[in-house]
C-alpha cells in the first residue's frame, strides 16, 4: 500500500480579500478544492435555500404529480415501498407523513433483510390482491424491470424514486425520479434517496399551492438531513444546503421520533453535527434492518407521541447493541481467515455463520485495516448474499458487472454494493476478481490531500471557528487536513477499551497541544522510540467538564526528516482572474440605494402576516445576490418554494448592511 502526502500548491492573491474579512487560510483551502472564484467561495460558505433547484427540472416530475393528484381525487390505494436502511426509512416516513397530511390513501411496505433489497414480485402480487393502484418506490426500484412489468399487468402504475446507479435498461414505470439516469433533466446527481423524495414533496406543495394548514416542505428538512448524512453521499451542492438547514432544525425538531432518538443518544439540546448523526443516530436506525426487519425504526419515525417514541428509541439502542456484538464476532472470524495466508489483493470471504445484514459494516472495517477491496458473503443454503466495499481507485460496481454471469443480482454505488451469488460460484468469483485486478495493473494508493501547513503558534480558537464555517463535513467536503512538522513528543500513553487509542502531548517552540490517534494503540511502542514527528490531523474543540480546548485528531504521522514538505512545495501565487472576472461577466452592481428600493418593493407586496409569494427573475444576478444579502441580515426568511418563493419579511430595526459578507464583497464603494 502506497501512502502519499500531497500538499496543495496554489495560492490566491490576498489583496483581493481586503473587503471580505475572510481568512486567507480558509479561502486558500477552498480554492484548492475547486472553488476558483470569490462568488463560488461565498456561495459555499453561505449556502442558501434560495439556491435549491426547482423539482420540476426532473423531466418526469409533472406527470408524476398529475398521477398523484388523480390518486387523491379517486381515493386510489398507494403503496410506498422503501428500503430498510436509514436513507430508505427516512425517505419512506417522510413521504408517508406528507401524503397522509394531504389526505392520500397510503400504505407502507419495508422488506425484511431476508427478503432482500429491492422490489419483489411477491409484494407486487399481494399489492394487486389488496387493491393497490399505485406503487411508489423509495431508495430502490431503478433495476426492478420485471417487477414493474408485473405491476403493469395488474393495471398498477409504478413511480420510482431512487438514486442508485441505473443499468443499461430502465424499468417501464409511469415516471422515474433518479438524478443519475442520463436524461433525468436534474442538474445535481448526488441526492440521497431521501433527497429525491424531498424534491417530490417540493413539487407536491407547489402543485397544490401550499395549503396554509399543511405547513411547507421546510418542516421536514431535519428528516432529509438525517437520511442524507446516514447514506454518506457527497456533502456539496444541494446536499450541503439540505444538511446545513436540516441540522439547524434538528435541535428543535417537532418530530417526536427524532427528538426521542436524540435524547436516547445523549444529544438532546446540543448543537447537532454530522458526526453525531454518523456515529450515534444512524447506526441505531440501521440496526433493526440489519438484524431482521426495519419496522421498529419506521415506527419510531412515524410515532407522534413522545413518550411512546422514547420507548421505541430504547428498543433501537438494544437492537444496536446486538448488532455490535454480531459485528465483532464476524470481524474476528474474518481476520482469523486472513491470518492463515498472505492477504490477497482483493479480499473475498464467505461463511454460513454470518448475518448478511452486518457484513457490510465488517467489510468497511476490513477496508480500513487492509486498504484493499473487500467482498464478504453470508452463505444461506444454495445462495450467498454479499456486500462489497471498495478503495479510492477500485470501482466495485464495474467489477461486479465484469463478473455478472456468476451473480444472480447486484446493485449499488462505486464504493459500496450488494449482490447475490450461487454458493457454487464463489470460488470462480474470487479467482476472477483477483485475476481482473492483476491484469488491470492498478496500484493501491492512499492519498492524503493536505489543506494547509501550520505551526502550533498559529492554532487558535479563532482559526478553528473559521474552519468550522466549512461545515457540514462529509464525503467530498472533509474537515480540513492540517500538517504540522517537527513536533517533539513530550508524553504518550494509551487510552480507551483494550488500550486501542493513543493520546500524545506534542510541543513546538514552547507551544503544546493534545493529540489523539484513534485505533493506533498498537503503535505505542513504535512511537515511544521517536523523538519528533510530522502529523496530519483535523482540529476540533474538545469540551470536558465545561472547559473547551483545541485537540488534534491525528490521521497519519511520520518521523520527522531534515527536509520539510512545506518547503519543497511550489509556492507560486496565482492572481485568480476569476475573482474579478466573474463579477464583471455577470455585471453585479449593488449598493445601499438599490437594496432600499428592493426592500420597499417587498414591503408593498406582503400580506397581513408579513408573507409574500414572489417569483423573481433568477437570471438577474443582481437580484439573486440582493435576496441572499437580505437573507444573511435576517430581513427575509425563506419559507418554501424554488420559484415562486414564499417569503416572510421579518420585523427588524435599522440594520448595518456591512454585517453581510456578501454585501461587503459586491458593493461598489
């Protein structure tokens, strides 16, 4: 395994930041991550609900909404068919809540883990027997070609909402909402399953003209954020907007199930971060579906009584503990198998003793440990149910496609997939994957992209607060990785269960910091022999007994050498014509007088509740930026819609326009 530290080598012209109060450090990080104009950096740091795309950009959205309207008029029975993971549960409960609120005749079905992922013929047959007229899939269905044909034979329509990779042939459904199909019409392809459902809900609210007693789509952003984080989709673009505002809503959620689950996780009243969802909340939601049936998690999301929801949340915790025990047993079993021979380039293991609902987590653990692709298979009679996890330069879906003649079924993403395989084919499957890898000439390489080089005296609460502006962190938007070189190890000791973690006290020129190295307890003796190290790390606030201090979370380390990575890196200063060029191109001109005129216009249009419905020309860049300036200052609040917008004009006293970062950047003084 090759490990490379790669230092970002492009720097901005700091003179262009004089009006922004933005830290050169954070702007440089974002520039090296592809945000090459000041406007794109502003939009990243200040994500706005006004930037959500219209749901009707999906080419099938109009006919889907029309079909749902007919179902409402006719009282048609609708079956929501969801997946059993946290994304599927979130999306299914979200759509159920909204359709019920609108008065639809709606039912839910979540398959058990034994039934397996995707739409099944048996369920379609039962749906027909029970008078279902419309099936809506959530987080599944994009490969259900035969099942959709079967539904059509019963005169049942099918609507597919999914985000998984499609095959070459698509189901002949009434409509498909999947941003990954080539002609979907939708500009953002990385929505989670619950995100696709949210777009459908946006369309429904707009189609039915936002009935006042039914709230708006904004009421559900906490559910959308939860499912989006849990499914580990890229936290950029529209996902970043949904998660940022959803997390803000979560701390004061009106949904009894989420509130109860946060309390059970010890998060009630806290400022909820992505990490809280990933490490505490999502595993509990996933646990029932992994062990058997996801109905417990679904019931929690749908429960409206808080006390009852608390009991369900406790049951989820019990299920999660059982999942953890099963995971530990399978991991130990798998590592025993690997200890008997050299670890192959592609790990393919199987056992009749494994729970197929848990092997995906174990596969991820093995990828972390061995840094190579892992395919685990739970043998059940004549068939094996498998989970695959890839590494950065290995596409598991492509590999499964190459060997699809050996499989019964497969689907998923580039880095994570599921499949079924006849037991008799496992040996050929293993040999084929290893042969394919060797022929490809691919080398396993882990690259750490360093965002900034800092010394200990530069670390401060102010710097960490600036870095936190880049949150929410996740896939495609990781927490900034910092490099500090030549640190003296003053002290080192193990901590945690079985001494699996390390804590270090590191010093540089009379400055010190505590650093934690998770899962590196076995390297204790090695580090004791080292005097100075270079570390890659993320910085965070650590609060203990009410006291807050900075902590470095070590990602990787190496013994210090005489040369410095930061010294040999290119230090060319780029002028970034795009910073001024983009502004000129779009002819953005904003000053106080223009904003006052817009405010007067909005004030004339409000109703007695200070609400207005407004459809501005969003091709007018001046107007779009002025709306966002008002949003930053709290003058207006987005309530719903992607055009027309439903806005509330807030009662505020005279405000200083310079409080808006966007105004300071765009105003011509």
